[in-house]
C-alpha cells in the first residue's frame, strides 16, 4: 500500500533530525579529541648550545648531522661545523655566554673533530667560559686535557686508530675513556651507529638536567684545609 503524504513528510523530517544528530556527535568528538602539540623547550635546553665538530673534509662525520637534528627536535640549539672552525666557534660561544644568552656549553667531535676538543676547551677556559660536557668519538691523535670540562667522555675503538685521552696534572673535571672495541663499529661508522648516537644524546640530556641545579663551589688547589671545608659547606649561589 502506498503511504500517504503525511507519513512521507514525517519520515523525511525524522531523517533530517537523525543526520543533524550524527553531525553534532562527530563535531563533539573532534572537539574533545586531544591534539598532539610539540612541547616547548625548557629554559635549560634553550640556553644550551651544542657544538658538533666534523672531521676531515666534512664527508666522514655526517652522523653528527643526525645527532644535531635529533637535538634540535628537543629544542636544543646546535651548530655543526668542520673541526678547523673550533677557534672561531669558541669566540662565538664566549660572546654568547658573557652576554647571558648561553649558560650551558656542550662539545661533540668525531675523528679530527674529537682531537680538536681539548684545544677548544682550553681556549674557552682562558676566556673564562666553562664547558659542561665534551664527548669525543674516536680521536685520531693522542690528546691531553690540560684544562677541563666538567665532564669529558672519550669513546674510542681500542684496536683501531682511536686513542685514549690523558689528563694533565692540573686537570679538573671527570674524564671517562670508553673503549668500544668488539662492538662492530669502525672509525668511519662510530658517529653513525644508533647505539653511540643514543649514548651521546642521553649524556647531553643528562648534562642539561644537571645544569638546572646550582654547582657546588670548587676549592682551589693549595687552599688551607679550613678554607676548603668552608668552601665545601658554603651555600651555592645562582
């Protein structure tokens, strides 16, 4: 039997109402759905700068570019350059530090870039600028730390061209020589190895976390014992 006009009009109105209800439900679902937003970098990260020094010819240390991109994704400013630029980069870092734009300096180098790290640290120290962390990846020449970063990590291949880093008598800071022989990495691949890259980034993140806490005062060599004790117990200043 053919439905009458009144029934047809009612069915049409009911369909329209159902359509509006579905649209409203979809809109409310979108409105309530959480959105993924990139977290703003912390103040400690924003006032950190990581200098990554490539080795010879700029073609054998491209793993540093990957590390730099990952750090930038965390909101950490980076500079990737050839090792021959270490002196001008030290001047740049010192200027930014003294202007208050930079508080935490981290250095990473591969091959000849790692060999240049002690020289860059020494220049920054002469300019009155501390280095929070330095990480060398398979330095190709014997190097010695005469002045210090707060922490220096030398990751090298003991049965390859890499060398352990030595400390001078007046060196201050913590030095870790990490031999990764037998891990399957080579001199050309150490900077590109995923495990090594994760270690480098984790160490940098940890250094930034440490920079949030005030540093304990350091007693000068030759200080009287009473003065050293006072320096060790004095409240730290920001």
